[in-house]
């Protein structure tokens, strides 16, 4: 879109924040950070902000039935 037609220009990618989050918060090695797509990095940021909630008792029992601990060793 051309500026001046009422549409705003796209914002530049926030490299400082992305690098700080990927390398500083997640502590990713640079090789792994640079292989991420922006969509993957955004998903990691969302997961970090809202980790979700623990399963309720019924869901936990369902998981335990589906994936029982193995006895012995």
C-alpha cells in the first residue's frame, strides 16, 4: 500500500526485542535462534506469556490411563 491513502506503513520488525527474547530469555544458541521463523518466535513468546493451566483431575486420570508408567527397569 502506498502511504497517503489512509493506510499506515508496516512497522519494522522489532529486532532488539526478538534478539533479547530469543537469546536472553529463552537462552537459545544463535544457530537455533536464526533458524526460527517469525511465526515460531511469536508462538514461543505467546507460550511464555500464558503457560496455560494444569489439567483437572479427570484429564489427568485420562492421561495416566493412556500413558501408564512402566514398571521395572
